[in-house]
């Protein structure tokens, strides 16, 4: 079922006993201030122990407008917040990319983005599994189109939805990992619905609800803004190439 929720709003409210307050973290070894960096949540990597990562940030643009390469993780180490910077091979300088945490492999994927010349990138980078080792620039079959200002969401093991972006209004791609072939292991195909005109464009959002196997797509704009929330259920109906 692919449908729009129209003007209806849905939500849950969490009541917290006692007063809540905001506080600014004091973290050691803070990276350069940035925007357009698309952080990926790593909270699923915290099964216990004294040290675990919260989220990973890659690239972005600094206060002087220069694009940043590499990345860093925000780590909780024995109750203290510490930034751990990546070493070895890292994604090239970029911003306005999409970052996704893939729970089965424990890897973060960095998809496309915009290079220092403002051109959309066609690459895919994956981090080391469950760690901050060197990154891998993956080979794709077929090669990606240029992607920037897009959104992505993990649909479960080895399946990533990539939505819209600059010059790609309403486009939906499915990126898949094939563990049974030697190379290339990453493949994608265009799964844009033929009978439904999705309206997302630049800077949309894509989210996946695992309990209901539902993909939600919202927003994005260029000459017009997309106000519809689209949902696809079951998301398993998107078949890998």
C-alpha cells in the first residue's frame, strides 16, 4: 500500500516524572564546527561495557564555507563524553550527503553528497564493522547517479531506501547488499512507483518503522514544497535487484 496521510497528524506524547532540563555537553577533542554533515545514530552499538559510541558524523561544511573530509564518533567512555576521530582511509570532503546505520553489519554507509565544486557525488562509502577503522569506497552495480540533498533510511539487513534529492524529485532507489557474490556486493535499482507521483525533492526525510515494516517519506522542495507524508507498507515489497 502506497498512500498519503494528507493533512492528518499522528503522534505519541511521553510524560516524564519530574522536571526535565537541557544541558550542553562538555566533550573532549571536539571536531570542527560544521553543518550539512548528516550524522548517523549508533545507539544500537551500545550493548554494554564502559565505552560505546552514540553517533557518527562525516564531512560537512565549516564556518568559513570549506568542505570537511573524514569523520568522528561521539563516545561515552566511563561516563565521560569524548570525540574519537577517524583514521586511515576516510570519505572525501563532502556535505549534503546521506548517512545510514545498517544494523546487521554494524556499518555506517555514506551515500553521495556534494563535492567542493558543488557537483553531486556518485560514490558509496562504508565504515568498518562495529568500529572506527578505515573506510571502504565501494564498487556499485550499476554506478550511482549523482546524489546530493537526498534522504536515506535502512529497511533492515542489507536494504537501504534512498529518496529524492537535487534534480531527482520523487525518485526512490533501493540499495541492496548481496553477501553471496564476490564483487561487487552493492547493487541498486530504481523503485519509483509508476502510478503514484511522489513529490519529495531537496532535503526530504525518510524514516523506517520496523515493527510495522513501513517506510515514511516526507518533505523536500525546490520550486514547491512537498507537504504530503507518503507511506509504503509493507516495505518488504521493495525487491532487491
